[in-house]
C-alpha cells in the first residue's frame, strides 16, 4: 500500500493524516490547542509553542507501517494562496515536513490551509472533481470566504476569492459571543446546543451587513452583546447569531449562483459543521426557485484537519510520475 502524509498546524489544531493511493483515509490524528477558560484565543507565539509540543505525540500515534510506505508528504505553509498570506503557526508543520522529507529522501509539497479544507470536503463528494468549476464556502475562526474553484486536472485547483468578511470572521463571531456567555472556547458546539433550545415565540433577528465586495460580522457581535446586556436569553441570542451567519451566506451565495450560473456549492470549515446553519441553507438554496446543489463536508472533516493536505500530496505525486 502506498501512503501519503499530510501535516497541518492551523491556529487551534495540530493535525497529521495519511491517505492511500485511492485517497481513502488511513490515519487522522489531531490535538486541539488548549485555551484557558474566559480567553478568546491564543497569541501566535503561544500556539506555535503548543504545536511544536504536540507534533511528536501525534507522530507516535501513527502505525509503523505508515512510515515504511510513505511516498510523499504535503504540508500547509500558509492560510491562503495569495500574496502576504502568512501565520507563524504554520512554521511548526513546515519544519517537521521538511525534516522528514530530507531524512527519507521524499518529495514534499507546500499547499495552503484553505486548499486542504476544500480537498477534505471532497471526501464523499467525488463528483465535484469532475466539475469544471464549483463554488466553495470556507467559514471558520480565521477565514470567511466565498470561493470559485476551477478544476484543471484532479489535484490542480485554481481558487478565486469572490467575497470575504471585511472585519471579523464567522467563527470569531461565534467564539466571542460564546465566551461572553461563559461558554468554553471554541464555542461552536455549545452555542449550537443553546440555539436548539430557543423558544420560537421569543426569536430575535440580527440584521445582515452585506456589501458589493463582501460582508461584515462585527456589527452582529455588537448587537448580540447588547442583547445579552439587555436581558435577552442566551438561547435566543445563540439562535440569532447562527441565524445572521446563515442569512449572510444565503444571500451572498444566491447572488453568485445567479451571476455565475454555478449551481454546485461545497461548504467546508468549522462553522459549516453547524447543523442549524446547514438546515437553513438547504431549505433556502436547494429550493427549486434557486436550484443550488449543496455539498457539505462531513462534520469531522469540516473542522481543522490534515486529511485534505494528505490528499493533495497523493494527487500532486500522481501528476509528477
């Protein structure tokens, strides 16, 4: 069996994964970085230190057979494929990947964290690899992008940014409001549980903020905190926060589906693991009046992982042969 290794050290998860030549997952090991209660995140220096500590532990979890069958490696070295896209945390994974490749005389491919998310989302939705182009949503704690993905050959994608957040990201909105409620960081799962308990008769809406170039979530954060300070129940505020994210996505995606005449949409990133958001988007965008076809990454592959990075190693190596 031929094996391909992927390494990703994003802002809050240390990840190592392996796939075989058929892109089936052989290993998927992760460690979420610990954030102290009440804090809204980590400094890059803190996160980098934790990644360096975590990587040897994850390597020890891999089956020894993986090491003897590795054909190539890939590592995420930057958030996106664009100029000046840089975060120090990716140095941890890059250093390990380059050291392994030099020691074992293996090829190593450098990719972006965003490419890894898009590729991981294709697990179970392989038909998208045969599409000339499709739309993709990458919503997480560090990214809120609407993308157009063009397939040249499998594993060679051109990603064009169509719209993005002009201030804080969707995941930051969720985490900041969640921490204000006393929820643990990251707050996504706990906020979704709260929102599911909201009384429909006491629902409240937060207005969307959409421009020609993108959208904004900072006003939604201010409004949510005001609601909490005014005595609105946490359940109602949680539902309103998830509602404004869903409404923003619905309106922006509808625009691009109509303008570009692209019906296929892949949704990935930690925020897209939210079942309440997915339910609304399916109801509104897959309606015959719109006609979009939504492909959601599985919840386990929506959050940060190295599976997509490993898949890119396999596809890039196949092209080089």
